[in-house]
C-alpha cells in the first residue's frame, strides 16, 4: 500500500536530519555570525579583531561593516575613547550584538571624551546594545549624548534592545532640540521618507548624573492637527509617523539636570517599573519626571518618581501637548517640589483623554495638579491617594487660565483621598467650569470646595496607604466604568461602589506599623 507523507511528518524528518524544507542546514538558516574583540589597552600589533589580536581603537571597530549574528565585544576593565559608530545591520533571527567579554571585575567602558555621541547607531536595525559603561564628561556644556539611535529618511527600523548599560556623567547642555543632550536619545530625522522605530526595548539600565535628559525621544515626522502651533513646521515638516512597540522598563535614573523621560511621537508605548530619583535639578527650563508629547495610547505604570528639584514644572508626571489617551496608573510619586501631575496643552495644541488612577502621592507640592492653558478634554483623575505632611501644597488644582481656551477644560476628580497633617495650602487657582469634584475624601484640609457625595471624616489612612477597619472611605466611592480592573496593591476591583482612594481591599484590622 502507498503511505501518505504529511507536512508534519516531512517537517519532523527534515528537522531530524538538520535540514529545512528548502534543503538548507539549520546553521545556514540562522547564521551565527562572526565575533570581533576590542581591547583599547592592548598593544596595537597585528590587530585583527580576534580575541588573541583584538582591535585597539574605536576607529578600527567603526571601519568594519557588520551583519546578522555578528558580535562586537569590548574587554571588561578596559576604556576606549571617542565615538563608537558601527555600520551594518542584524536580522530578526540573528541581531547584531554589542556587549562585553572577559572576567574583569570592572565593566568595559566607552568614554566619549567630549564627543557629540559616545555610541551612535545610525540607520541600523536589529541591534542589541548591552552591559557597557558609557560616560561623556569632558568639555561640559556642549550638546552631547551617551547613546543615540538615529534614523534619517530611513523608513521603519526594527528590533532594538538597549539593556544593562551604566551611563553616567554625560555633561551636556540645556537643549530641547532635534539632537539634544541625553543619556539615551531616540532621534528620528529627515524630511523626505517617513521614519520610525517598530520594536524598541530600553530596560534594566542605570543612568546617573546627566545634563540634561535621561531618556529622550524626538521626531521630525510629527506634524498633525492635534499638535497645533507647538512645533515649527519648517523644523518638523513630516506627517505624524509614530514609533511603535516601545517599552521602557526597569531603569534607574538619578541626578538629572532636566527630564527623567520624555516620549515624543509614539503610539502604544509602555513605561513601567522605572525608578526616577532626582530630576529638574540643574536646568532653568521646565522639566518633569516622566512625560509625553504628541503621543497616542501611552501607559505609564508601576514607576516610582521622586526628587523633582524645583517648581518650574517639577512634577512626577505630565501629559503634555497633543498627548492622547495617556494613562498613569499604579505609580508612587513623592517628595517632588513641583507636584504630582501636569496636564499641559498650549499654543493651539490639545490634550485628550488623560487618565490618572490608583496612584499614590506623598509629600508632593507646590501643587498636586496643574493645568496649562489650552483645551484639556476628557481628563479623569480618580481613586488616587494623596498624603502630605512635611510638604503642604499651595494648590490642590492650579489652573493657569491664560486663554479663553481654558473654558474647554474637562477635568473630573473623583474617589480620591486627600489627607494633610500640616496647615494651610490646598487652594484652587482659577477653577474653570469644566472642573468637577465628587466622592472624594478630605481630611485635615480647611478649604471651600464643591464635593457632592464626599467625606471629611478621618479615612483611617495607614502609613502603607491601605485603609483601616471602619474607615468611612470603604465602599463610599462612585462607580467608574473601565477602571483598569485592580488597585494600587494589585487587588481585584469588585462590582459595586468602590473604596475612595487607591486601596480596594477590606479595612485592615491590625495596628499600623510606624
């Protein structure tokens, strides 16, 4: 009898033989690439890039063109000076990797020595950059970066992974330009071919002592009606072409002159599990901890942001001009001189659909929430917990009414807890007709406020932001649809009236710990 050979059987047979259906070996289908070594402390004799005879300068590394599966490795404990600007590209199955080698206790270090960029990845894709130490402190004040990804009239670049870097002492200037000065700068440039990133992972990096930006995005392909006149069309001429598949996570950023992170011209980005500690410390310009500009559908969650150094912004979070459907949730904000949240359209831009829910704020001031002039539409701030003791905000809401457009504000503040252990503060500045309050808890705050359904009794807020047994805030909030499904602590949200504040569980009976 004749036997049928199914596709599954054929696949199994060819896999067993080490072949693909097309007859190629597995090694041919997924190229392993070549490995090149750089040791800038070695004697420059017979340098071939091998481990025995490594390259000894960045110029040698830059002169080569790399392909899929290639690895460019820098010796641990050695320092190379100048700019690393490799050429070539990896592939989806075999990325080009830049990393370290050896067993030395110290990292492999790249020192820009005052160059514009320490690492420049220009018009490349499928690149993994990891494990290196990067610094650029010479000639402070000029424009420079630690790592810069740059696309110029390239189209779509995919497959970037920037991880495990230690970037420090990048002493740039106070710039917010197309190039900028940053630890990690994601730049999209050009005028003729719309360009963007699709698949960009920035995670587990340590960034310290940077002037001015921590992680910064900018694109010249960013023009759309939502952005109004905020950008000069001669400088940013391209139609809005957002980068996608962006995730920024598990990074630690400390001692920043300006912003912690700024996302620009992205769609669907996720910013999570980052620690920003000390921003807006040395810049005369306005800066925030984590903020969005000209973005769609950004989720900012599970971050801790503190140490905003002054009140020129100086907030943990900001949905800025042309930000659409930005969600801030499950974050911990504390000890920022500027405050908790800024919502800031201006110059004809709009900010639409901002949601801040199930966050915790402690000792943020001079205001908890600030609105710039311009249309702020569909903003919902609910089920957050605000506790102030050492720092008392001057304003609960500071509404900067500098334009008739402020009448377009739609700002709903519901189910929030506001607790003060100090005196004074908590005023409203220029409250507009679109500002509404309901079902909030105010305790220790002497102020006149419209608050239908709210409470003023002690909510029994514990030091860990949970509610004690018998709290009047339990099951006292207004029902909100599409509420994210869980609270700050990960408790599932149940049907029916929710608790007021960021905690959705039962009242805690054991005494609070101090």
